[in-house]
C-alpha cells in the first residue's frame, strides 16, 4: 500500500508539473505571435493554441515510436510566425476587425503546411536527407532563434514589437521595473540551469517567480485590476464571442492575400518542423537509450500538426524538456502526453479570462530563459566545437537576423556555408595518384622479362587517378596537371584518366576535359577515360564536339593491358623476345625429373576449361607455357569477377602454396592454353640445383610484385612514404 501511495503521489506531482509546463510554454509561444499591436488578441490566440496543443499531445503520445514523448508547440516555429504576424499587422493593409482572423488563418496554414511536409517526408522516408543541412547553419539558426526569443520576451513585457533598431527607444520609454527584473531573471535562470542542471530547476524557478511577483503586489498594495491596467499582467484581452470563433463571419474577414504573401515564412516553418522533429526525436532516443523509427516519428509529427490545425494550434513536434522531465520523474508510457493534453484542454475550457491575470513577466521570463540558453549554447559554447570560419557563419546568421530578418539570415547563411565548403573543397587534390606503366600494372601477370621491359618503356604511359566530385573549383587542378604532363620533356604517348572514384562532374569540369582532349590531340598523345559510370560518360560525350572520337574503357585494367601489349609488341620488333626465365628453369626440371611424369607434366586446356577450383588444396604450382588464363573470384549476385590474367611465363598458385592456404580463386582458360604442372610437394626431398633455382625464381617474382605495389602505394599517398 505504501508503494502504491508513493507511486500515486509521484504521478500526481509529476502530472501537475508536466501540465503546468505544457500550458505555460504554449501560452508563452502564443505570446510571441500575439505581441505588440496584436497583444490584445492574445487571449483568443492562446485559447486556440491551447486547444491545438491538447490535440497535438494526444495524437503524439499514441503515434510516436518513443513511449513518453510529448508533442508541443515550439519556440523556433513560433518565432518565425511571430515575425510574419507582425509584418501583417504593420503593413496597414488589414483592417483591425480582420487582423485576428488573418493571423489565426496564418497559424492554421502554418500547421497544415508543416504537418503535410513532415508527414510526406516520413512517408517517402526522407529523414536522412535533413542531415545534409550544414551544421554551422543549424547552429546559426538556433542562435538566431535565441536572439529572436530574447526580443520576443522584451515584446511581451513592453507590449511593443521590439527589434534591434528600436530596442533603445523601447528601453528608454518603458518603465524599468516592467521588463528588467524578468529579463534578468531569464538570464540568471539560463546560467543556473547550465551550471547546476536539475529536473526541477525550471518549475521551481517559475513557482518562485510567480510567488515573488504576487507577493510584491501585496506588499505594495497593488490590486490585480491596477496591475492589469499598468500592463503587468497578460491582459486585458480583446473581448469576443467565443461561440463565434469558428463562425463563417470570422472566415469571411480573413485576408487571404496576406496569408499567401507569407509563403516564405510558411516554408521556413515547414523546414524548421522537419529539422526540429528529426533532431529532437534522435536526441530523445539517445537520452532514453531507445531505438527509434525516425520515419514513423516524422509521420507522427505530421499527423499531430494536421490534427491541431483545424483548432488553430501552433506548429510543433517532440519537446525535449518536458519529455525528459517526465521520464526522470518516473512517468512513462502514454501518461506524459495525456497529462499535457488534459492540462492544455482544461486551460482552454476554463477560458482565457483567467490567463489574463497571469504575470506578463513570467511568460517573458520563460521565453528569455530559452533565448539566453540558445545564445549561450550556440554563440559562446560552440566556439570550442566549430572552426573559426564556421563560428563566423553562426555570428553572421545572428547579425543578419537582427538587421534584415530570419528568413534572409537562413538563406544567406546557407549560401555562405556553401561558398566556404566550395572554397575548402577546391583546395583538395582530386588527382589522387599519378603513376606510369614503369611500376603500375594491369591485371595481366607476365614473365619477368616482359615486366623488366615494361619498366623501361612504361614511362610513355601516365595514369592520373581522380577522386571526388569534379566541379569548377577542382577541375582547374586536373587541367593544370594534364597540361604539365603534355608539356613535359618525357616521351609521353598515352594519358589515362581513371574515373573509378569520381562521384560526379559539372559543366565546368566537362568543358575542362574537352580542352584537355584538344590539347592531347595537338601534342600527339592518345588519351582515354576509364572507370566512368554510364551517366558520367553520357554527360562527357554531350560536351564533346561530335567530330571527336573519344576512347572509353570500362576498367583501368583492360586499358592498361591494351597499352602493355602495344608497348611489348613494339619492343619485339626491335629485338627477338627472350624465353621467359621460369620456362627455362622448368625445362631444367623436366630434364631432372624426366622419369617422374606425375611430378612435372604439361597440361593442355580448351577455352573455358577450368584449371583450378576455389577452395581446393594448394599442392602444386603452374607455369603458363602458352595461351592465356584468368583468375575469377565470387562477386555480388552469384556471378564471378575477373581479378587477374596470365600469359606465357607467368606463375600461377605460388602465393597460396607457399602460404599453405587453399586456392583463393578459380583459374579458367580464356583461350586454348598450355600450362606446366609442378608438384613441389613430391620434389621436396630432392636437392637438385634446378629445384632451388625454381624456388628462387618464384620468390623473386613475388618480391618484385610486392615492390611494385609498395611503390604504387607510396606514390598514391606520399605522406606515408
């Protein structure tokens, strides 16, 4: 029984705290919209906001994948709507009797647009796309939101629309005790909450501030009516007939042109709801240490906003503070959302005539606390996490917000972040590696004699490996590198561009490549493009003059094999091709083991015939004496991928044999071929000179292959050389 009573007390206290916070924050955010010339409509606006918040919390508590999450109107979206509402009021094109219906229509439209956008993003599973927002822009948006919240807090207590330009005039005209204690309390609360975090810091501060305010009124002998007249309370509100709130007459007074004209603000609200929903959902899942379905939660946010819109609610999504507080107070499941929904609905039903007697400064204190907290986090603390340029973007967004506007700041901040990224990315070297056929090889395994010959003549072929995205900022480096190769004194005959790691190219890069092709033709150098995706190849062909015939090859290895064959053929014209060393050694082995045909014998293969099977035991080696074979390994989809080829004088199976491992690939004859099978296991007892020479030749072949790969890797990454 004792445990039950403790649990009941815990839920009762927690329910009251959660409910009070939900009502307080909703009214505070409504006050951000209905401020300045719209302050007289705060009573009606808050009533609609509370009804919408109740439905939002109710839908959210059953729709989110995270149990215990509370959906509530948010400060960032309220700030944007407040700016748009003040703009409508200040335009002078809307008569006073149509002002409230038009602003209410704006909030309904914002809720609908935000809800539809987030819901559609969840349906299309676009949650990951929001993560592409530049981090400095997100930080700047949050910092700018903090600035607007502080200005909004000043607007609540001074009953004027406060901006950077009229701030000092407002401060000079408004009584000091009307605004300074509350703004200072908001700043102090932000500092205390940051240095001494606690679950009850905000509720306790609100309670103490309210008690202190009404205690001050009692000590000074100020009645509620006097405080109301002096502007110390939220009221008085504009008196209207609540029954006619959803009447046709109200709808007829809406100026739809003003609502349509606020389309940029509506788009910004939708973007903020999308981003905020993702960030808060992810953050809550991390804090609760739970798995979350991001797309489902986005759909839940969309549904909550769509359900709230007909009641005039404000756009919102999961609110972290209330949700975390409920969990730490031991309230879980659907209860936190239900507590918030019941409290907001009860406040709306009771009526805003009681809300009129709430201290205006208390709402300003909450809003100022949120604003100073954001400014402290994203302007001051972020300096340790951001680079100098990134932090400058944050400050730039806040400055533009203060001088021009929130939407302009987000647009300019995004453009600035993009420009800095382009400038920084343009410094990266998209030429990943430069190599020549003197040490770079195709997939064709050749005799030692052919390898040595290629080392001598391979400088005639240069390979430039490209990576990343080629655009106007990086294409110039490729052009300058190619020009340097074409203008060098070397006997360059072939220039290969490897696009295997290139993700895309823009029109400027295509034009640069066209110029490189033209220059290579003038220099008498054959140029080819390898590893291009079909999309990139099509794009480049469109940019090339029709009379130019380009050479495209699917893989760099096939193109290298073609040029190797060409260079070796030209070499054979000037001197006869020597017999490969391994074949000479094998001939000696055949003489030494002439009486043991099972130890060393020649094997003929037809085209397509399999010599070795992957996974088989490695008991013998093979030397190619004629024809051509290939090595295949498994690839995706059950098919096979060619990883190497072998011609006369090449050694097959030495790595697996000496390592004592099973075969790692299938060996298949590409053409009619002949190989010499050498069973070293049977030869081991022998100490013949030819066997020792065979081991030496095999070891030298592997060593040279490793040295070539080491040299290639060193040139590809000079920093590790």
